[in-house]
C-alpha cells in the first residue's frame, strides 16, 4: 500500500533577492517504524517522509540545532501510534498523523510558525 499526500507551499510572485534566498524547508530524516496487526505482532513497516516549513531565519537556525531531538520525538510518537492505533491492514489517517507530528513540533520548538509537511507515507506489509 502506498499513500501520497503532498502539501504545496504558496510562493510569492515577486522575485526574491539573493540574500533572501534562504531555504524555508528543513528536511527531516525518514521515519521508519514497525507496524503491527490486530494480534499485536509485527506485520510490516511504515515510512514517513516529511519536512518542516519555517519562514524565519532565526527559528530555522534553532530548529536545525535541535533536529536530532525532534527526529527522536517523531520516532517515539509514531511508534506509540503504531502500537496503539494504526493497523497494517487499514489505511493510514494522514490528517491525524500530521496533527500529532505538528503538536510535537510546537511543543519542542516552542513557536507556532513551523509547519509539518508530510510528503509520503509508505506502508510495506510482510
């Protein structure tokens, strides 16, 4: 099963200056977790590809510094979801997953402007 959900960021029509051409997107390492069946036995894997959209340069620097902490929190929360809610035989609720990851981002970064953009969610069943 393969689910794709791209979020498109709207850009301005005016050309940006060379000094303002700092990337607004911070790539996050792919998150791969084990998925379980109804009997709580490992039955596949789920991989989430995502990135953060941050407009402010100072906040981008701060997010880059604590990216390992963010990635660890994403991994732990996704694993909790897999153990308690998600099933390898059912489709993945992308909205719920993005809300959970957005909540983690807001809690760790302590600022609202950072947005979680989920690129792909791939489920591989054994």
